[in-house]
C-alpha cells in the first residue's frame, strides 16, 4: 500500500556501538508516522458505509438490497471522497524534497502535521460535502509530505545496520494504522448520530499530536545541518543519536564522511529531473523507471481495493458482518508484515517479489471465479472467498508491501537519488488516486457503472501476472549489498544475472573503491552493517 517509506542517504552512527535499545526506540518512534496514512486509508472505507454519514452527505434510496442503510452516495461521490486524499498526497510528495531543504527534515515534519491536522479538523467539524472534500485534500498534502520527510529523516539519522528495519517498520506502522481504523470503525458504526463517523475521523488528531511532540525531542538531521554550514549543531545532533560525546573521534569521523559526501555531490552539480532518464553506463534510466513502475505495480495488485472498499464489497457479497471481516483482513495484514521484515534479508528481494505475485495472482483469480459462480446465500462459498482474500493479503504483506519500498530506497545513485525517489513515491500516490477513483465505477451496480463486483478480481489477477513478469526482468537481487555495491551491480549485470554477480561480489569482497574514484572512503565494517 501507499505511504510507506523510501530509505535514502548514507546513514549515520555506523561506527557507534550497536545499542539494541536505541535502535528499537528509533524504529518504534520514527515509524509511528506511518500510522497517519494507514489509519486515514483504513477509516474512510468504514465511514462511507455508516448510516449517519450517508444520511448527511448522501440521498435516500429505496434500493435496500444494495444500500441497506436506506441512504446512498453516487459512484462519482464515492470515487471523489476516497481518491481525493491521494491527489493531495501526490503533490505533497513532489513538494516534500523542497520543504526538507528549506526548513529541515524535522521542521518539515512540523509543517506536515499542521497541514494534516487542519484537514482532519475540517472533516470532523463540517456539515457540507465541499468542506469534507477540502479537508481530505489538506490531510492528503500532510500525508504526502510525511511520506517523504520521515523516511529521509530516518535514513539520515539511522545507523546502517538498522536502516532496513526502519524502512520495514514504517510499513508495519501503516498496517497497524489500518487495523486501528477498522477496530474503531467497528466500535462506532452502530451509533445513530454524527459521533459514529466523527470519532474515528477526529482520533487522527491524536496521531498527529503524538508525532509532533515526539519530533520536538529528536534532533535535526546532522546531514541537513552540515549542508547548512552548522557544523557545531551537527556534532551535537550526532552526539544525541549515537550517545557519544560531541568531541569524540567517532563523531568527527562521521562528520568528515558527511562533508566528503557533500563535496562529492556538489562536484556533480545540481541534477535535473531529466538526468533521471538519461542513458548511461550505470543504467540510471532503467533504475528510475524500475522505481516508478514497482510503485505502480504495488498499487495495481489491488490491495487498496480491500482497504478502501472492503466493507462495501463484503456486504454486497452476502457476508453478514462486513465490518468484522474488515478487521480480520487488517489483522492478517499486520501480523504477516512481520515475516516479511525477516524474509527480505533471509530470502532476498527478487525471489519474494516473484513468489508473492504468484500467490496473489492465484488467489485473486480464485476469488473472481468463486464470486461469479456462487450465490450470496452460499455460506461455504462466502467463507472460502474471505479465506482467499486473507491469503492474498498475507502474500502482499510479506512481499510487495514492504519490499517495494526497500527496492525504491536502494537502487538510485547518489546524484539523482532525491529526485528519482520523489518520482517513484509520486507514482505510488498517482496510481493510488487513479485506482481509488476508478474502482467504484468498475464495481458498483447502477447507471454509469460497470457492475463488475467480484469480477473485478479478474483485473487484479491479471495485473499480478504482470507483476511476475516485471519482477523477473526488472528487479535485481540486492540482498546484503551496500548502496555503492548496488551501483556496481547495475553497471556489470542485468536483473536476470544479478543473483550470480551478487554472489561473486560477496565472495570476492568487491568494493566500489576498487572500481574508480566514486567511493573515496570505504571503511572496514562487516558487510552485514552496510545497507
């Protein structure tokens, strides 16, 4: 799903002691920002199915079979209210890089949470459709900014040995946000007043408050401070991050590495977005397109169909308690992300993406076939449908959920990394918007809609088949390689031959410094510490 992290930057504190407690605390809090997006994504599905919300923003209907509350909104309204958040996040993601350089990573988060809180407040207190939509846009801008700023802050402040866990931990927080939304929706759905939907909407202010207060206690990124010429502040910031004295030789060594990397970037000059698509020896164009398309295919697996429209879909399929079913699917999503966090370093990126897409493809075709061949009164068939959806979600959570973001953070070279990452993340939000907007027209029954209902899973099954082909031909195996070694991997192999070349690199202890001046300093840390 969208809003996950994209790790970048060389990372800090690689030479400091590996404090497990400090690493866990950093992962736990920095990843908390993922709850903002996960919760907002999950709560809208239940809110738009609540009677009071439909009574306020919809119209009375006599079609009680498809609209048991007696009220309904049009497919156009459902498309707009669901997808407009992603339109905001798209522009927020594109603007996040500029805000990060202007006011800092930490300062940018304060701005993002303020915008997000303004949007949530407008949604919570409004009585008009237009105001609710504007609130969704503002909340989307905030989430889009956070989706760039928080991963950037994490990657620049995390030791190399923990950065991969930080990335996956953010994705896990997104799934927790989805679960919290479904639980709270289920708790308030039967209220017959505005509190039914205002409580789950307003609770988002708590998440924004926690993130804001927590960021006050965290230091600014040392990399940003060095870039602004504030070396003394950078030393103090790194001292807090590594638990070392600001004058410690380890701190000075890390600061020197940052200065060296900064000089190297400045020597390369300011890169443009066009540079991301230029043919070159290190395949920048391929890498940029890989980042853009892996984010697109992640959305085209159909996962957000379940989290945006799952409540309505399960209800239309004849399932008696669609809210509880939505809770169950979110529980699967949360707990199956954990083996994905472990498996990405155990089995590798490429193989998990391929096999994850295979499982999702099979499940989605089976859901489509069962959906069109049984009646809504067939209890056994409905249980099979829910079970297959849960298996499909489990496959996504353990593979395409976290790994698409890990790949996005690993594959870009230094001189175009920020811009290429912004294009990839914006691609995720753009497809999120498109799928969220189009799905009601594809699924709903009525004038102007295709009425596919469960047959829409034939589409998602076909896109997952494309994911298999894409992963086989475009995704290299990068497990266990430093960012500099990944650059060599792209220069000297193809995605298909990358597994063998990666093994040769690790066996022969190949370093970027052995192949030219691009890597002027390479320390002697264990390979497992490099990300």
